[in-house]
């Protein structure tokens, strides 16, 4: 008997017909003598719809109340799926986050699961029942409802697999697995059969939302193998696991992109020690994450320009902090939020020389200007004008033999 965690994303439970399809899939898994814990997301579009409602009341809507509101999306899909299973004569039961409970720590909208009570659910599984659990949420020590970040049902699935000591953790979604790039944007994208945690973590952090990055991180820490597969086809999915088992014949495994960055340039900053520290310290204090940084070489040895990127949502706050900063003198602040970050990721990059040059050459062949660069051992990211996103992904995909 195998204990399985099966997670179904928003599109997989997006309509009643799809919920019935998922229920049939679960019934089949149960008939193979498996113990099944199901994690569900809210029906597709529901979370966004609820966020929109809250913003109609205020753009500073209480974070506590927002969490109460958003968790209702998963409550609906849990009950519908559980009801659909019961309708198929499967013993099933849904639990809300506080009934289990799923304990979290950390702030509203960005909490982390720290534990779950297992007894009641294990008892139910031992009796042949299917447990249906809401993704994306929990309850704090103070008894407040919390959410764990967008796309967080993936993290609930991984945490559940760990805490319940499951044998497998399967992430069912609307594509066949993890692809070399977003298959909905680039149809020649290829499905990847196996990928290491490190590569998957880079891809998800850089914009491949097929897996939420904190879920991959937890899976990596606890060595929980994951499988991403389609709810709608029987095709083999993608296995995400420990690096040792991966073939590194390719230098680049995938291309990711994100459009949630913005670029800020501060011109005419004094060129002397301590300026960068004075500039970035208050941003750090305000929990604004600075990603790429470029400092131009000063031509007159007196002033220079500093360019950096932050999340697009943080741009107003960043500008306000810069303007209030009395420790730096500058000429002006220029912002550009029509930018995109394109990244190539691959564990094989470590042992293949020339990847950087090939990426830059490929972009220059397409007359795409690079605005900023950042690198790590297994990834290379460039910032470009947003209009060039698709052209850049296509070109890099072909350049690195991923088509
Ligand atoms: P779910 O609702 O099942 O959690 P998501 O919408 O969060 O699904 O993630 C699946 C989507 O991720 C796909 O529909 C696809 O458009 C997008 N995606 C982005 N990059 C990739 C990639 N490299 N491989 C597969 N899907 C990707
Ligand atoms: N419903 C949540 C969201 O849309 C969580 C999830 O789908 O994983 O972000
Ligand atoms: Mg998702």
C-alpha cells in the first residue's frame, strides 16, 4: 500500500465537469490500493476575483481580512470535490485548515506551514477514506487564518507529503509537466522528463509558475521527489529529484521569464566609498528586495549612475525611500517598468564554457539590448525591454537546442 499526496491546481478544478473528472481519477488511484490525501487549489480565477473584490473596498484592505477572504476559494473546491467523490460512492471528507489544523508561522499573505496534526486524517485514511485538504492556507498560533503566498497549494502538497510521510507527491496541472519554457507561450517547448531540485528552483524563482519556488525549496531540503503531470492526459510527467540522477549533456535545461521587475536608474551619484551602502540600506530595512545592480564606470571620477531592479509592486515605495534618503546626492531618478527578465537555467552550464557569450550573441542577433545582467552558477538572467520578451525566449530556446 502506497501513501500518495495528489495536488490539483486551479484549472484542474476550474469547472464542475473538471471536478467530476478529478474525482474519477482519484477513485481510480484509490482502487489501486493506495492511501490518498488530496490537496486542492481554488477554482481557476477565483483567488484573483476575490482580490479584486477586496481592492474595490480599499487598496489598503486589511491583510488579516484578505486572508479570511482568499481562503474561502479553497473551501469551495474542497467541498465540491469531496461531494463529487461521495457521489461516486467513495468515502471522502474535506477538512478546513483550522479543523486539521494546519499550523503556520509568519505574516499574513506570506506565512509558512510549520506543522499539521496527522492523527484524525491518518485514522480516516486507514479506514479507506480520501482526505481532501485545502491548499494555500493555515492557521497561526494566535488563531488567525493565514495564506502562504500565491501558488501556495504546491507548498501545502510538499509539506503534507513530508508531515504525513507520504511515498509520493504528485502535482496535477494543466500542462504535461515541466517544459523547457512555458508551452503556452512557445509551442515548440519540450517536456523535460527529469530535472534536479536546483534547476527547478531557479526556473520557478525566475518565473516558471508551474511549480511554486518555496514548494521546490522544501522538497529539496527534505529530499521529497515530486512528479508534475497533467490532469487531462495520461502522458508521463516530469520527475523532480536529487541532482545525482540527472544527465548533464545539455548546457541549458530551460528558459524562464518574468515581467514583475522594474528598473530604476539614479544618475549623478557621488563616486566614493559608502554610497552604494547608503543607497541600499534603507531599501533593505523596508524589505525591498534588490535584484540586479549595475554601476557605470565614472568618466569624471566624481559622479556615476547606479541602475538596479526591484519588484514592480515595490516601485512606488522604492522611489519614496530614495527621495527621503538624505545620505545620498543625485541628479535624477529614472524608472522603467516595461522590462522583462529572461533567464537561462541549466546545471550543465557549470561544465560548458561559452554559454554567456552565446546568450549575448543570440540576443544581439535579434537586435535586443541588454539592460542588466545577473548570474549564478547555474543561471544567467538578463533584463530587456518587455516588448522583446517573446522574440528573446524563442531565440534562446533555439540557440540552446531546446526546440
Ligand atoms: P496550477 O493551477 O495547476 O497550479 P499554474 O497555472 O500555477 O497551474 O502553473 C501551470 C502553468 O505554468 C502552465 O499552464 C504554463 O502556462 C505555466 N508555465 C510557465 N513556465 C512553464 C514551464 N517551464 N513548464 C510548464 N509550464 C510552465
Ligand atoms: N489559489 C491560490 C492562488 O491562486 C493558491 C494556488 O492556486 O496554488 O494563488
Ligand atoms: Mg500553481
